[in-house]
C-alpha cells in the first residue's frame, strides 16, 4: 500500500487510539432515499483490494470520530479493505516520530502545510502524480489553488503534488451570544475600529470582552497564528503575506512584528481577557469558548474557526 498524505486546512486536536470502520448506517441498496449507483460502480471496480489493510492517521475525536468511521465503513464494505484508524493528541510530534521510524500511516490527515513541506523535504511523502493534480484542477472549484497548496519540494528540491484537501473550515470568525449582546446593549461591530471600540466598552463596563485560549498539547499556540495571520492580511498586502509564509521575509520583519503587536493589543491586556493575559497560554482552546455560555458571561467574544462547536 503506497503512502498518501492528505492536507486539511483547519487545525485539530487529536485523540490517541485505534479503531476500525463502524457498522453501516444504511445498507447499500436498501434505502430508496439514496442513489447507490456510484457505490456499486466503485465496489465493482475495486474488488482487487480485498484483504489489504489501510492505515489512516486522522484528527477526529468524539462525535467526529464516530462520523468519520461511519463514512469509512462504506469504503471498507465496498472494497473489502481492513481500515485501521488512529490519532494522537500530539499529532505533529507523532507523525514525525512515525515517519522517521519508518512506520508512517498510508494516509495522514494533517492541517499544517508547513509540516507537510517539512515531511516532503525529508523524503517522507509519496508523489500523487500529475494525473491526480489534473483531476483536482478539473473537479475542484479553484482547483489550481488547491493543487498549489498541496505541492511541496521533495528532498531533491523538485516540486511535486503530495497532498489534496479533504476538509475545509472557515476561519476568521468571532463567536458571540446574541442574547448576551442584547442584554448588555452591545451592537455587532462591522469594522476593526468598531471591534476595538467594543472591546474597550465592555472592559469599561467591568466585564471581559474576550475568551482566548492557546493550549493544545504539543501544538499549543496555534490559535495565536490564526490571529496573527488575520492581522497580517489586514495590515499588509497579500504579497507580503505570501513572502512571510514562504520564509522570504524573517519572522522579525517589521511587518510580522506589527501583526503580532496587533494580536497583542487584544491578548496582553488583563482587562480584555477572561482570566487575564497570563491565562491565554494555559487555557485549552477547547475550553476557551465556554465563557460565552456562563451566567453572567465570563466573556462576550471568542475568535475561532467553524469547527469549534465540535469540541
């Protein structure tokens, strides 16, 4: 079985463990609400895979893991492949350990393009080939962009297509409770200037505007990178952003420092953050939004991606 790496575009905390695919939720051909033609076609053309084992290293935990295994159960039923799923809370370290030890999974779902580039440069990824890149360009909206996201330099410096997007989440979201805003008389800001003014207003009223948590095991700190990326795109041109993520400009470049300082305006002020600035690094990102739902609320706003309700 060849090794294949999938690039996710959202960050996840992973749970250690192993499991095979779940039981089928709907038996193929038995529910008239579904069209099983594509399933039957796929099944008939992949019978030569029966008896093989496919290992998958993924980000899903809890209910998301249950859903992922339910999806994989149809692949297992159609092909006869034995699917083995595993994950790790410290996925960044674990995938590096596994690849260096010569025991990588067949498929890994990872949310960091930078990590994928590092693995590719060390020769740990398998080239998916031009055929798959062309298919993505033809079948994905903005296919060229997705192909570029999954293209990295190998150990010889040659650019190759190693990863394709499986799941995308929307970032740059600020979560809030409409009821809390209404009770306090706050209006939803529409600009950065209004957001900062609201932050100062809530603090002046004696409440905490924000819940911010960067804790994530071995990946602690990644929520801050999302904040900084937002600030970079607000304060600099896309060209400067591209130079930053490709290391064409250093991390101490004035443009990068300015973006970090913008994030610091929110995160380093004890009056702005639930628990104070010292709690930002130690608060787990999965627990951070809970302050929105206490009575009275411990905070009024939380910046996080669309996947946060999963936790």
